[in-house]
C-alpha cells in the first residue's frame, strides 16, 4: 500500500492554521487543507482545471434541491477540476465522467472501516471537518457514493452530511466517516468501506444543494 508522506502532502497543498481558541469556530487547531464548495445559480463556462485552486463550483438550487457530483480520485489533496457543470477531468487531464468536478484525496486510514484501503492506493490518516457559510437559510446534503462494477448501479452510503446555514456563527463539525467512507449493505451486513476500496469504482460526493452558497471543508493530518 502506498502511504502518502504528510510532508509531501503539506508541501503540495496550500495550508492554513485554524484558531480554535481564538475564534471558537469548532474546528481543531493545526495545519490543514482548505476546500470551499461554492453554489452558483449560473453555470461556470471556464474549465477550471490545471491550477492549485481550492474552490469547486456547484449548482446552487432555489426552493428545491439540485444535484452536482464531485468525483473523487486517490492522491494528495488537490482540486483537479473545479467546475461541476461540464466534463470531469482528473489531475492527469483525463476525462472520467461526462459532468462533474473532481477532488483528489488519499484513502483515509483513520476511518474505522471494515474494508480498509486497497493495496497500492494512495493513503494517509486525516480528519475532515465542515461547516455552512454564506447567506442564512441555505442547506446542502453531501453523500458519498460509488459504482458497483458488477451491476453498473450507483451505491450511496446510508449516512450523509447535512449542512445548514443558520443565523449567527457557523461551527465546524467532524464529518470524517461520512466523507471518506461508505456505510453500505454488503451481503446483508452493514459495512463501512474506505474510499477507493471494496471493489467499488467511480467514487463521488453527491452534493444536493438547496440555496447553500458556501460550504467550507477542512482536512487535517493525523500524526
């Protein structure tokens, strides 16, 4: 199994330091990778590939949820394709889906998975925290999904992340398990499967948005 050195991850990502004690935003302190998912009412036309941006643009939705896909590929944290409105390109420039954004991240060895990281896949230990920002009133539901290659059917986790933008300060919550694994029925047994494992393929976050203009996700290395 290829385990990513956190030194390499930190060198290839733009890092920030949260200030838990100073701001009281609920997130842990320490170096992290920051990802912003921005809801927009008008589709982006620029390809938004081939840069070190930390933003992904998805459909906004108004008075009803609209769905975007953020495809996931293994490797150091990186936004490969920030536009969820056109073809999805991985970090090597290959088209992997007809439509969607693409985010690269390691298989997470910190998840208590029944089916752990596959041999040879890029892996690391980290936590994921998220919060809703922007105009109060918007919500978004994020669900980790994949394709079962034997049936061609999309399989989604039985758990998800509900982001709600309320008035006042928005706090981070730990969403590590929900965004880096699937909880699915395997032969009649509820099983937690790590990203890029379990025989599944084409992993993605299904982003159902109803007016949430900004979701902020932070990924923290676990030493």
